[in-house]
C-alpha cells in the first residue's frame, strides 16, 4: 500500500493560519480532498496522513471532520496547547477518535529554540506516551540538539522528524551540510525516531534537481535506514516548487538504488507501522 505520510487541507477563511502569507497565489486558498484526488490517482497513493497547519484545537477538529468523510485519510496529526496542562483532557478526548494518532506543536515558529525542553511543557510528552500517541517534530537544523536531548529523555515517545528537519538547501555550504548531517546522524543513532522524506523541495531555491537533493536524501536513508524513513508529499506547500506527481516521481528516483522491499518501506510500510494504520 502506498501511503503519503504528510499532507494538509486548509481553509484560510478559518483565520487561524498565522504563518500563511496574506496574498500568496499558491498557499492562500482553500485546499480539500477534491483538490488532491487526481494526484492520488496518478501516483497510486491509497492512504494519507493529514497533518495540522494551525495552532488550534479547532483546526484539529475541522481536520477530523474531513477525515470522517474522506476514505483515503487514514490518520490525523493534530495540535494541543502544550503550555496548558489542563489540555490533557482535550488530548484524551481527541484520542478516542479512531483516526486521531498524535500531535505536532509548531516548534519551528516559536521564538524560543529551547521551548521543547521547558519544564512547563513536559507533561505533554508524558501524556503522549501514556496514551500511546505520536509526536511530529517540526523544526530547523538549529533545533537538532534540543530534539536529541528531548527524545533521549523520553525513549518511549513515538517520534518522527518532519521534512528531514528542513536542511537549508538554498544556503548550501559544506559547513551547513555537515552541521545538519551530524545532528541527523546523532538522532538516528541515539533515538528511535523516524524521519519523513518530505518538504525538501521547498528548502531548495530555484534548483531542486535530483543532484541538489541527493546528498540530503542519501544521508537520511543511510542514517535511518529504509525501515525508519517514510515518504510524504507536504502538499500543498510543495506546490511552491512542483506538483504532487512531480515530487512523488523525484522521490522514486532518489530511492531507486534501494531494494524493492526497502522502497516499499519508504513509500508505505514505514508510515503504516509508525502511525499504526489499518
């Protein structure tokens, strides 16, 4: 089964997408299941994981409503307020929904790079473990060491690194590549985290060719192994660079040297196992 481990639906009129540019011709429009259907058919992707894009419980409930009405959406990764311990009851309520699998705080947008290690948010990681829910790690290379500290502190937390932790490919240099690569290798070695092969075309500039992306994708595959890597489209954000089938085909080329079983892991089985999809 081919699975897209990371995509979004949204409606800017909801008013809770603070990161979204006000007049972007690609991003600032509504996206729903009908907009994705043709791409799923063209690529043979059968199931998807729908991921939050707004820091609100209301958006999570909006996504769960769409998931109920959309057979290909197998799981929803939502959001709760980590700074409010009272939201454990919200998490417990959401966890009762059959398609709710975990949460993603929008760490990349927070001004404090050490936010994830603050004492007042630790209850949330413990709650995720207690409820057997997942944690999507959204950050930049500057967050790598903090994620390493967090995930070694909670070895039972089922975590996945979104978008290869967003290597800054547009600012490529040997030093930047080495810093990112060392941090990713440490996470692969010292934690049980998975990694999403997603979101990197938009970390490149005008050139997102195979040759530009390959040093990054090869390092992820080498460090984590196919059993802990899952492909994701990051659609519709990826539309800033290319269409859904284009990135799917490019990822297939970048994984062409893998064995058939390993390609099956990257393009479906790893996501199925991590998110426990049926």
